[in-house]
């Protein structure tokens, strides 16, 4: 039976937004967070700050990864996700990560930039990372300090796993890894450390919207396969448009419609170059 994601969205929200209003529901694995290590933050503020910013901004706005064309379809077959099977869930996450490794490694080759895989750590309860405490509400987390994607399997997720939702989340965390190894994040964190509160939120939005766009680029390579239907993708984008910001009390991930717009851009463009949030206007990254 082909599930339409709606019922699963409702189920998945409970774990994520326990304290929020009951009508708020969240797509399986919607929420993710990212952070540098304390040490990285310190490194970024030491040294001549203007030099750091001047040298680094082009890393974000004109990165070579933007000129690598379409992301390849690597014929990903992550397997099925029967409800209640932790082993199938783990296998799905592992294979999805392998697919992302293949797809992005090719992109870094084209850019003539060094590539390295992230680590994948699958967890069933919240853990501390070198980047600090687990962000409340997050179901995935990328820590640049240990270059690890932490993927949380909750009981709620396990009851009604939604393949597209999970694939999108892994691809989003992977997007942060791409930002890390392409050095887009070198600019981000150096700018972040010098910025005031609202400027920090604006920088965070550019970073998160880009990771979301990178995720959509990857998802688009699986179009027409067994992972998802177009209806499920459309539904997911609409869901983000309406609910994508609810997990985040501060506007650090972008408004729902802004998230949906970057998802659509990545999906239609199919290339990392579609995801240059760092050169985009402030208005399109609200
Ligand atoms: Zn993120």
C-alpha cells in the first residue's frame, strides 16, 4: 500500500514538539541543527578579523562546488522501511549515506577539491557531541568538530517511517558536511563569531536554507525511482511551507515559504549551483 505522508506527519510531530500546541505536527525527521565546536568558534575569532572575513566571503559566495553542474544519479537503493524494524531503518540510513557519498564525491572531483566522507552515527536517544548538547527538537545533527552526522531514530519515527522524509533529513545533514569540507562554513563561522544577534540569525538562515537546497538537489536525482512519488514530494514542500519554521522559536532556519522556495529551487535545478544562498538577496533568505 502506498502511504500518503499526511498520516505520518501527524504521528511524527509528537516526539518533536511535545511542549507545543497539539495541532502542530511535524514531518518525520524535519528538524536538524548544526554547530561548530567551541574550539572552532574560538579559532574563528582569533586573528585579524577583517582579514578573515575578506579572505573568506568568496568561499561562500563563489565556491567552486557551484560550478560542478548537476548532481549525478547514483542509482540509490536504500531498501524498504517496514514499520518497527530498527535494523531496516539503520540499513536505510547507512545506504542513503553511501549514496550521498558517491554523488557528492563526484562533485568534489569535478571541483578539484579534496573530499572526505562524514561519519554516520545512528542513535536511539539524545547524545552530547563535541559541538555541545543535543539541540532540543532536532532529529538529525551534524557536528563539524567530529564531522559526524548524528541520526536519531525515535519510537514515533519507527512506527511510521516515511522514506522521503528520512532521505531528506540525511541529505540535509550531509549538506552541512558539504558546507564544511567545501569551506563554505569557514566563512560562515568566522562571520558568525563577529556578528550581532540578528545578523547571526540571518547567517544561520543562509546556511540552513543552503543545506535544505542541497538536500533537494540530491532528492531530485532519485526522481522517478522507488524512493518517493511526485505527490509525496509536492506534499512535503507544501508541508514545509506551512510548518517548516515551527520547530524553531527563533528564525534561524528561515520562514516556511522561504524553506519551500529553496527546496523547489534545488529540486528543479538539480545542481549545487542552484543553492547559492550566500549571494541571494536578504529578502529571499528571510
Ligand atoms: Zn541544518
